């Protein structure tokens, strides 16, 4: 056998460990209730019609050419306008349209990290924040976020974990998997730490307009003194995750990100471009009516509240009600092995969730993540089964 | 300034060096005749209507969900059928649908190369075959292809350059930038070298159906004994480069590629998926009528023949007429600096081409590459200017 690289073997994919046994059950004809997928389209959501129409029109007009590596100019203009609305001052030259936020993360980590250099990421976190720094020979370090404090980051822990090797601090806000939304005070504190250490921030804002009660405040507005790379895209707010259109925006201060910008741009040119016709769909999304967002949030609110009620009624479970996004990170009292818990729940009750340690072995353990995307009837059946499971629960 | 990684600085993009001064001319209002872009859509080609319709329908049906990381099953089935037509025996489990062949190359090189390991690539070559092995700490070595022999690879040179560190030999056939199409005998000889050294082959077939006279014969059919990864996609044959849909197919022998397959699949899952709706366009492309291909090739043949005639009439230029793809790699007699040649041609006559050394500093030098994609009138004007330039040419 021809051996594979060490680099590729470093990629772990914890979430997969629970998907494989679920597929095996399904092959046997067993219906599995899925609370694991962060994809609204798999439930009862659709991409808004005016966005679909714009993309379909682009396809019909044979907008099949390579676009500029940094993305179509008209889309970058719309992104500049969007960010201006948040009080963020960037130009079209600061933007790279990417194949989803995932590609943006690859470009950033590959541009920023030499071997052994570190990046601070929230714990628990969205898994690519662990995968890609590791893939590029860097070291992701998780900082503590505090469940009792609405899953807010702990600035003292960030200070403790900063070293001379640290290149950046990442903030995912609203957060996946906890649904936390951070107070401005916390963002300011993290920004101060970045400023003191002359490092930059990564601000992942993919759920920016998916807040239940708050109005999103951009970290780049709060911290005008800290170089920052902002991430966003069409996936969640505009309900089109499979279109693979996102962006990164470099909000620099005093040219501190010039070198990293060059490292990002070199990669962006080598990989050619994000797909062209669906960029025009995102353009329509940014410039068109936004009223689908309220409708989406109304549905999600009802579902969140339903889950919160059920969780409160089940002995041994608790949850911090999320302020944004569509995830709920549920605590299991006295849980010794959350992966085993999730696998047993799947095997016995055919409900698929994701184990908390898949999002962080330290700060995620003893939890499981669900999505509050499915309709209430679906959630009801799932939580009936979870309730039964908790009653029968043995020593997990 | 926060320093960028060494890795990102390694990315060179020679072709860009000529695009920047061209853009500067355009900013001054000067019209530049562009013979540099391998994108049919930028000239007078369109994605065939039935393919556009299928993709637009997928968009309108809100096929906006994440697809499986390895690609939609129905598309992989169609790819299996396509490869079966070439006598290649693979299953849907052997395929990963990718964001263009570029992403496929990234997945393969990252999965195959540990630091210092080598990959043999044709010289001259399509630049990502240099960029990505280098990006992942590997070493691309170019093997000689021989202009006097229709740009066929020189097997002796391949033998000479194989070392214990070599992991694979790449073949791009039909070739970019030379337009060569390889005799079966040569493929067999390269496959023998791979087999003797227990390494695998990479077969880039993105121009497979763009042959002027020959019928494509798959290297995987010729060399059933050699593990091979096949690359293809919608970009060229189906005239949709900006859709970013390609694939890699692992044609294994005795499980030799199992480990590398695992390394590829880990990466594929981490990056989620290629865009979903345009995958359904590629499905329609593979299963629908193929008659646009003959029409495309008829146009390209006329344009190729026109360029060949003009080149033959110009003192100091010569070209091996391409057998496939849409590039012509033109030799400049006694040229000492092909980059300077191309830049002067741009500055004095406003015709943009790409310098041969951008495709390989050894085997590409003294040449420039054009595309025979534009209509004859456009080519006529461009070659009038090239002819003038050659007459006035000084000591370049």
C-alpha cells in the first residue's frame, strides 16, 4: 500500500463517528430522527424565491465564466455596503468571495500559521477551527467559554493561553454549537487582549442576522483598533448552505495585515474562483428584501422554546436557551461519556444528536448538541424518546 | 506587520505577472487583445442550453442543501457510467465530486505528499501541478516533453528523475499548454515505469472529448495494472468553467491506494461538499445530448488552422499543431527571454499572451501560449499585430 501523508491523517471528524452507525440503522429500514444536521434545507426551509430566481437567471444567461479570484465586483460592492451598515469601513479590495466559510478558514489559517504557531479558538467550537490549523501544522488552543455565564468567553482564560506563538483569536458570534451571543463588553475585552499582544482577530459572523432578540453589533465596530478578518456567507441567513458562497473581509489597521493579505490573495488566485452563477444569487440576497429572516426566526423561536420547555421537564437535562443560530447545547447531569450517551440514544431510541466532546474534548464534554430546525411535531417525537431514554438511563 | 506563513509565500503565480500590466493598459482606455484566457465563455461559447436548464431547475427547486461530501449519488452514478464507456472499472465509492479539478489536485497532493516527497509532472505543465505540491511541502519535478516529437513525454527522462521519494507521475492528456495527445505506446511506457516503482499515476483528462481527430483512450484502460487517480469535470468539454464542478476517481489496484483514499476522504468531509445545484447541471451534461462537442471542435479546428497558417507565415515563429484542447504553444526562434518578449508584445502591440517559462522554466522557455478560442477576425487582428512585432523585433 502506498502510504498517505501525515498531514491528511491529522484530520479528525468526530461528528462522522455518530453518522456512520446512524446510516447502518437506516440501511436496516429503521427510521432515525435526526437532530444533528445544521442544514435548514433538510427540514422545512427553502431558499427565498427571489434569491433562487436571480441565481437561476444567472445560470440561464450562461454566467458560466471564471469570475475574478476575489469574486465578482458587483457582489463585493454589495458586501461593502452590508458591512458599512454595521459601521465597518472596508473596500472591495478587502474582500475575497470564497467557497463557503470553510474555504475562507483554509485560506486564513494557511496564510497565518507557520509550523507550531497557535490560534485561540472558543471551546466548544465549530470543528474546522480545530481541523484546519492542525492541517497546516499549526496548533489550535481552545479558550474556555462559561456555561453558567451564557457560554460567554472567559477573558482570563484567553490571557492565560496567549503565548508568543499566538497569531490570532477567533470569535464565533452568534456561536455554534452553544447559540451564545456575546455582550459588547466581552468583545471589547477580547479585542484589548488582541491589541496588547499585537495579534489579529477572526470574527465569524455567519449567523449574524439569526438573533432571537438582539440586534447584531459587529466586533469590527466595537474594536476599530484591532486588525480583524470577518467571515460571512449565504449559507445560514439566506438558507443556501449547499451553494458554497461565503466571503472573508480584511478590516486592517495600520497595514498590519498586509503580509497575511498577500498570503491569502496568492492562494485565492491559485484556486481560481468561487462558482460564478451562485455569486449572483448572493448578490440578490444582499440587495433584495430581507423579510424572510423574521419568518425564519419566528419558526426557530417556537422550536427553541419548545425544546427548552421539554428539556426543563426532563430530569438530568438542562440547557442555556440560545440567543442566536439554531443549535442547543444540552447538558446531561453526571454524564461520564457523552459519546457513549449519544451512541446509546441512537441505538435504543433512534434519535441522532452530536456528542459535546466532538466540539471540544474539554469544554464540550457532558453535553450533546441538537438543532432546533425541525417542526415541533418532529421535536416532540424526538424528545418523547429522549425522555424515555433518560428515565431508563443507566450509568453513562 | 503580522507576518504571513512561509507556505503561503511559496505560491507563485507567473501568469499573473502579465495580467497586471495588461490591466494597467486597460485602465488607460487601451483595448488589449486577449489570447491568454483558457475560458471559452469569455469568447463566443455558451454552456449548452439543456445543461443550463437542468441547473436552473435545481436552483428553482431549492436544491440548496449540503450534498454528501463525496458528491450527489446520482451524479456519481453518471460518472461511473461515463468511465465505464472508457473501459474503466470503478464504483460510486471511488468518486469524490470536487470544486473543479483544482480542488481535486489539492486533495490528492495533500493526501499523498509528506515533506520532501516528490511528484513527477510534465514540463511544460498546467501551473497548479507546481503550486500545490510545493504548498504542501512536497517537490514537483518536471519531466521533459519533446517538441520535435509532438510534445510527447520522454520516458528516459522520467526514469532518470524517479527517486525513492517519488509518490506519483502525473499525465495531462490532452495537454495544457501544448495541446499534445499521447500515443497509447507512451502511456503504456509511463505506466510501466510507475508499476516498476510501485507508485501511482494521476491522469488529468479534463480535455478528454476535445480532440480534433482522435478518439480518447483512457490511460486507466491501457494500464489496468497501475493504481491511478483520474481527474475530470464540467469546465471545458461542457463549457462551464465557472461552475466549479469536477471529480476525482480512484481506480485502485490491489488496495494500493486505500491509505491515500482515506487521506482524501478525510479532507473531503472536512470541507463539506461541492456546490449542490450545479452538480445537477453536470448530471444533465453527462446524461444528455453530446452534439455541442462536435460543434465546438469544428469552431476550434477552424481557429487552430488559421493560427497554424499565420504562424507558418511569420518568420521566427513555429508551432506544433495541437491535437486537442484549445491552446497553442508557439516557439520563438532564438528567444532569450520569453517573459520580456510577452511583456513587450503587450506594451507595443496590446496583445496579451502567456510566456512559456510560466508553464516550466526549463521546458517552456522560448515559447508563448495562446488560446485558439476567439473568432478568426479576432485572431486575424491579433496575428497582424504579432506579425508586425516580429518584423520590428529587436534582441529579445
